[in-house]
């Protein structure tokens, strides 16, 4: 048969067979003269495996990695033999830029690192800064901050729930969860003007007091939300597919969980009753009546149950907080940290000077350092601030719960199947913004 | 330990378990003094045990900071972890602080918690300017130190002696500009924006495998015996 | 500048020499394309959450034909870069864009993707338009779902105005071979200076 015009005669410089005698794919390229030449494989891309195991790369762009996480998996068939996570694809220099911003200017930054828990991060930072400044906040501010933290916990767990359901295959709970998030978004927008990245607190108080109608909306939410949780519960908790895909995966024993530094629902699902709200309390959490769910097996299913129960307990705390919200000022009465109201700043000379000084230079804490950790939905979220007396911190360190939780993923994933990797990754509830900062 | 009671019910590991049933419930700290507050009870025990290795103790805003000799870091933290009266079983954080004032040393900070005793302790080691930036690792004590130490290396250039895999974590491995959180590193980096872009685009995203990944086939021997058995007999898990 | 010529952005005059059948065909093809854009959400940070909220029930991207979100670039028309892009992620974004087949468009969602946003530091690309060609920029931090929908509708108008007679539209727009960037380095440096974005008010005229 005559050869077609497409046939190309190429003389390979290699024999075309690898060390084991199997045909080897040789990359080809076309040079300027139109000749086909062999290309050397770039170094480091094709490791010489003994042929049994397959190396695959999951991410960084992948729908199920919850952000830009890259997992390099060595597979024996479908079983994961080794997992090496690569992070840093969302590293944006938060801690560096914190050294160039005043304390109140850092608050918008705290929104964006764990962007699912913006109000909670704002509260955590404000608590740390207030400890550094030595300020005691008002009672109303404390209760409002508890409301913010618990709303934040609810919306974070709703995202976790929606995306985990999608990962494992159920699409509808995602839509239900996001519809509830919209309810909370409306409340936050009413309060502070923003839906997602709220910048809710200021050092010494809050950005704004709650408007009229907020408490009505909140009580309607508190009444309606448990029904949605029950509905989602009915659909998935006893579902055969769900149980089959989550029970027994990614087990961490309690000693391991503590040694790896896991926190939040990860460590509680493993059977360790450790919640910062109970053990190292802040914002008078010891005066609220709530329970902390603790799992027994430490697998993905237990983490799911722990978070579902936390949704209910958060609603309980919100109910109590609403009822005990005292009247009074929301900001501390200290002109060195709190901006005067706009009407006074534009009319009264002294207020104008305070305003000017605070905006241009910023409040200056005494020399010292503080580490305040709160129970974020992901775990122990800590802000470590070191002050040298100037208005910008010398060091602003974010202790990210997802970072430490994710470092245990090789331990959890090795020995399981590839599809289990997705379920286990979803159960850790990671936020790459927090991990990479 | 996770205990299962005689009737088969599950008993969780409870934080504060070493304090006894009469201990007061924890409360939100209020009106903390700037300096001179009540130090953590572990401080006296540390002084007795380590003597001069405990250089200084500060209590700032109610938080106890113990400054120790950098060479003794591993011993001190190992003792804090193992001693049954201290039991600092939880590592919260490892970080470093560099001051703008060039006279001040670089501080390395370990945040430790004792869950059974409900205590929080900050351990610091100061490294003078000009001294080599090296400290022993605590990875063998706390597995959670793995990534925390890698990040410290990436951001500050501090080498943790004994760490199994000390390479960059947040920046890419061939990152040439330096250690970002050092004070002599400018906010916007050392190179111009277009140069930074060029360098970033030149890094082939798939070529950044670590030496671990390239020698993965050899790692089979290092897997635990039961996992090797499961993989060779074809047993499947998680179904 | 070393870049391939940009598509003509002026409106095509109706008194052009194009036969009516071509304009009708264009209208039909563009109608199909704009109402069935399959987005690939290259979601990195907070904007990705607002994108998810836009895709959820209340704002509902499905009514724009974007029901099927393509997570594989090979099956996508529209790359929505939602979130900040650090330098480590830049080659990944470039690789994903190159994997998308023509016709393809790009929306840069949010301040960080458009200009680097509040992250003017060593780690973040100051605008993805130096790495990939962008069609629509949506400002906001994060943009409200209505804002993103407005950007999508603006893109739909752009798609509607494309003409098949303009062959350059479907050419793969390559970066400058020497610098591998879509914007000349001197311009990048000038615009990325502190306050550079406010001195140079618009980037679309580059």
C-alpha cells in the first residue's frame, strides 16, 4: 500500500525500550527545519517507578480539594500507598503585611484568611488586640460578639456541609445549606453592610451596633434553622450511601489526634473532649448553657455527626444570647482607641483631633505580646501579636487550625482508596486561605 | 487513653482530667495586669529541674513566657511533655519573632498546652544576631511540629536540626528572593513585579516533586507491616 | 509590542459588506454561545464562595445557561478566575488557560484577580491579565452576586457582538515569546508601583 503524505520517517536516538524492555514513549518535537526530533524528557517529571505503583497529582485546581490544595498520591491500583500534600498555592503574605498596618487596619485582613468564618476571625483578632491594649469591653459588646461567633460557626459548617455533600455525591443539601447562608448574609448585611468579608469588630468594640429589626430576623432564623438541619439530617445521616462512604475512614486515635495538634471537630470526633469555649473560655462562654459533642471512633462519619450537632448547639447559644443582650454602649469609652461619632468629629475640635490621631497614627498598645485562641469552626484559631509600643505590630502570627489539621492527612489517607481521599479531605474542613495565609 | 467502661460505654478523654472533680470550672480571664501576674505553676518545677537553662520568666497580660537556652530546647520540651505532673501534650504553635530593632535577638516561640491540667505556656529561645539560625526540632515529641517548623524555615530561614523533611512549604522550592518574614526583606519583594512573574512562570508546576516522591517506590519497604500485608494480599479498606 | 493583534473592539457597522446570511448565522451562533457558556470556576479564595452563592438558589447562574460547571478546562468555555492568585499559582493558571479549547473567554472576578486587590506584597500577582488575556473585569471584594451577574451579562454582550468574519478572534492569543507575558514588563512595573493603579486609572487601554 502506498504511504500517505502523513507518514514521517524518524530515526530515534534511543532504542525505544526502557530498562525492563517495555516500549517507552519518547517525546517528539518539530524543529525549525520541519524535522522531527526527539526531545529529552525534562528532568524530574518522570520518576522511574518499579511499575507497580502509579503517581497521580490531585490539584491544585480540582473541584474536590476545597481550594488550591495539591495532593501527590502514589496509588497501588486504587489504594493510596503514599500521600504528599503541597500547599502554598494561596500564600498571600498576610503576616508580612500585618507588620505594615495599624491594628484596626488589620481587621479586614482577618476576614480574608478564613473567609468562611469572617465574623469569628474578626472577634478573635479583636480579643487578642484588646488583651494587648489592656482594654475590657462592654457587656453588650461581649454578647454581640458571641452572636457573631455563633452565626459564623453556623455559616462555616453550612459550607462544609454543602461541599462535603457534593464531594460524596449529594447535590441538594448544598442548595439547602446555601439558602440558609443567604438568610445569615441578610442579617450580616443589615448589621455591618457586607455579606461575606464583614470586618465586624474594632479594637475596643464593634464596627456598628445592631440595627432595629435585627433581633426579629435573628429569632426567626433561630426558629427556622433547626428544621432545615433536621431535614438534611433525614436525608443523609442514615443514608446507606453516606454511611458506606464515611464510616471507618480516616480514623485518628485520641492520642494521635492530640499529638498531631488537631483541634476543633477533628479532635472531638476522635474522642477528646476539648473545646476552647469550655476549657479556656473567653467572652463569658462559661455562662452559656450548651453541650459539646464528642465522637467515639474518629472517622469521617463521626466528624460529620459532631458538626451537625454543633449546628444545633450554636442555635441554642444564639437563642440564649439574644435573650440576655443587655442595653448600653457597644464600644468602650476610650478616645484613644475608639473613633468619635462622625457628627462630633466634624464639629467638636477635641473629637476632630482624636479622630485625626487615630486615623493617621493609630492606637498604640504598650510593649508586650498576647496570644488569644478561640474555638473557630475549624479548631483552635489563635492570633499572636507582639507589640513594641508602636501602632503597627512587630509580629502578627495567625495560628491556623486547618494548617495543623491538614498536616495529618498523610496519616489519615494512606491505606484507603482514591475516592476515600476525597471524603477524608472534605471531613477535615480546610480553608486554603487560612492554611496558606 | 480512650477508656471503655465495663458496661461497654465509651469514656472520652476529657481536658482537665488531671485536675480532679473539685477543681473550679474555668472562667473567662478578666482585668489581667500588664506585668507581674500569677505565673504558670509549671515555672517553679522547670526552675528546679533545669536551673540556669531557664534564663528568664515573664508574665505579660496573664500569659507566662519562659525563656530558655536554645541548646536545651529539646530537653525542656521533652520534659514538659513527659513529666506526669506537667503533661504538656498539645503543641499549639511554633513561630518566630524578629524585631525591627537590630539589637534585639530573634525569638523562637513554642506555644504549649496541657490538656489534662488546662494550662498554657509559652517557651522562647533567643538567638542572637549573627549566631547560626538553628534549633533542635520537636518533631519527635509532637507530630504536629512537622509543618509548623517547615513554615518557620520557609519564612525565616531557621533550620530545625533533626527535622525529617525540612523544605519550603508556602513558597515554591526554587524561590530565590529569600525568607519573606525577615525584617530586611521588603514588603513587595526584592525583584520587580515583572521579574517575579517571569520567575514564577518559569517554574514548571509539575516538576516540583520532592526527593520523597521520586523515591516513592523504595518507600514500600518503610510502610508498616500490616499495610504492606494488606496491599500485597489485595485486601481493601473503607468499603 | 510583540503580542498578537487584539481583536477589534469597535462595533461592526451594519452597512458593511457582509452578506445578510453571515450576519444571521453570526447572530444564531453567538446566541447559542452566550446562552450556554460553561464556566470553569478557578476559585481560590473568598470570591469563590460568592461565586458559589451566585450559583446557588437565590441568584441562580443556571438561568444564564451556566448550569453545568465544568471543572475540567477541556470542557469549559469561560474561565472565571475568582480570588487572589499568588505567584506560586501563576503557572498553574497559565497551564489551565492553555488547556481550554477555543472559543474561550475569561472573567477576572474580584479586586484581587483584576489588580492584586489589597495584597500589594511579594506574594500576589498584581492582576492576572499579565498571565492570561482577560475579557471582563468584575470589581468588588468580593463582588456581590449581582455584580458578578452584571459582569457575565457584559460578557454575553461581548460575545453577541463577535463576528465570524473577524478571524483573529479565535486565534489563540499568545503572550510575548520573549517575556512570556501579555503586558510589557515596563508597563507591569509602572502599574504595580504603590498607587500605580490609581495613577493609571484603566488597564483596559494597555
